[in-house]
C-alpha cells in the first residue's frame, strides 16, 4: 500500500520548472568537481523528525496528520513506519537515513525486551535497505528521553544509569553495524549540568571519555568500521552541554586520547546557539582533520532555542560547501537533515516540500561554491594577503629559524614594518554576491 499515494518520485526538472514537487538544482548524477552531486552531498533523512515528529511544542498538543499512525507506540506501528519511511525516501531520491534506536523501535519493559523489539525492526530495515539501495548514514542511541537519564547518561551521578547507557550504546553500535552504517553518532543528550554546586565536572568528563573509549573497544571487537562522530551543542537541554562547540570537543578529544577515534558531526543550529557561524564551526573542525559529517538545518536568529528548521539560505549552504569542498567532501559522512517541518505544516506533503527545499538549497550552495573555487578568486585573495610569509622574514619565522633576538635585530635594522594592505572586506563580499 502507498502512504503518499498522490506523490510521484521527485525528479530533477531544472530551475524553470513550475512543478513544486521537483528538484530545481539537485541533479543527483550531475558532475561537480569531478564527482556526482549525490556522492558529494550524501543526503540523509532524519528518522526522528520526519517519521516521529508530532508537532508538539511546550505550548501545545501534536498537530501532525499522519494517516499511518494508529496513536500507539506499538511494534506494529513501528513496522508500518518502516514502510512509510522507505516509500518517502525512495520518492525523494534520498540515498541515506539516520536514526536513534528509540525512533525506530519502542522501548520494552526491560533492556532484554527493548533489544528484542529493536532486532525485529532492524530485520525489516535491512530488508528495505536491500530492496531500495538506501543506506544508513549513521545510527545513534537515545540517551535523553527516558526519565532514567535525568542526570545524564555517560555523565550521570548514578553508576547504574551509566551501565544502562553503555548497554544501550553497545546494542545501538551492533545494529548500526548490522545495517552497514557508515558512522555512529554521539550527541551529548543530557551530558552537561544545570549548576556547579551539585556537579563534579572533572569526574563527569572522565566518565564520558571512558565511555567513548569503551564504545570504541566494543566497536573494534565486533569489527564495526564506521566513523565515530561527536556532535557539538552548547546548551539545551542542559544549561551547559559539555560538547559546547567544535573547539571544546576537539580539546576533549585531545585531552582524553580520542584522536583518530572521534571526528565531529557539526550542526548549523547548534553553531548558532554557541554564538558562532556554521562556517566557523566547520572550519575549526576541518582544520583539525575532524570534520566528519553535518546536521543540516537552521535556527532562527530571533529565537534562542533549537528550532531545527530546514535550511533554505543560499549564503549558508554556499559557506558550508566552500569548507566541505576544500576538504574534498564529507564521505563517509554526509548531509543529514536534522530538521523538522513547522507545526503549522501538518500535512504529509509538507515533508516533501521541506526536504526538496533543503536539497535544492545545498545543491545550489554546492554549485556556487564550486564556481567560486573554479575561478580561484578567494584563493588568490588569501594567497596575496599572506604573501609576506612566503619569503624573507615570514618564511624564516614559519620555519622556526628566527628567535625573538633575531626579530628584534631585523626590526632595529629595518626601522618600521612594511605598510599594511586594505582587507577589502566589502569588495570580497561584492565578489561573493556575483556568484549567487
Ligand atoms: C539534538 C540533535 C540530535 C542529534 C542526534 O539537538 O541534534 O538530534 O543529532 O542525537
Ligand atoms: Co543533530
């Protein structure tokens, strides 16, 4: 049976089409910088928002009309949702999806029961992946919804809760492996604090690092080859999330010997909440060879919470793709739409409009970034701006061949530095606009 009976497979029809249910820019097989768009972008649908989102918010009840939902959290409903999900993703031409264990399967009365239910759903997901060729970009465990995690999971003050979380992650890594997942994500749910009076921050961070090492040990022992990704976020649900931003996560990774084990999954709205641009967060991660994947969405500058809207801003997607192309793409990571339709957009077709918009916005960003890179305009500007480091005293400093005394002797002789150049910020902004 079809759950989206009125919707045909979404096709690329080009920028002039009048069809709302078509791609104007996302042309999966079009070659950009020597690769197919679909290989560079690796779009993924987020199971939680798209198939579990109800439209509930702190002020009101669910609004979403989802004819396939029977109002229960039953296994039957979970099995039916798999059909819904794969019909949706096939029609959208989405090559990947992502999930938390509890998005795809209801939790049972005990861990053993939960695991058994999960296995049933995973069996069906596996069959659907085989039938359609759609793949799992990443799996993760929900360590934040159940009340047991009120104090956190890997940073809980309750060692039993830590053990439960470990068991849950063990199983989640196993099912991610079973489904051929390319990555495994750790977003720090409730790993953080609300006040330091009752918190042993040092001990909690030690526990969190231990948790990641144990997860890695287990992944190795079962032969899971996927990339581990930590997802930075500065606040919400706790006042202070430990994985604050890219720089904080990189410091944690280095402090606890997790280099080579964990990269980052960088999310736009989390960057905004941290007071950074997404481009900043991506560049910090990429400079450390740790940009693994992205959660594509956007916040609202007027609102101080995680609105998880679909990305439509071409400046934003261009900036993302400039950093991503500079590091040669994201694989084995991808572009996961960790985004939800507004609660006023309650019809199933709105899910298509939302994803089509996001995919087109990224495809445009990709083409614009590739055009900027092809002309070499930014590269030339940067090269010129730093030219004093390519020879003379600059080169000596970079090579470690100049002491403070040498620099003093150099300046005493020279008298004054060469004059500065203009930064030409406005000109550069004008140039970027010419490509949009
Ligand atoms: C929460 C968030 C999560 C992670 C996965 O803000 O982004 O959905 O992406 O746990
Ligand atoms: Co996310």
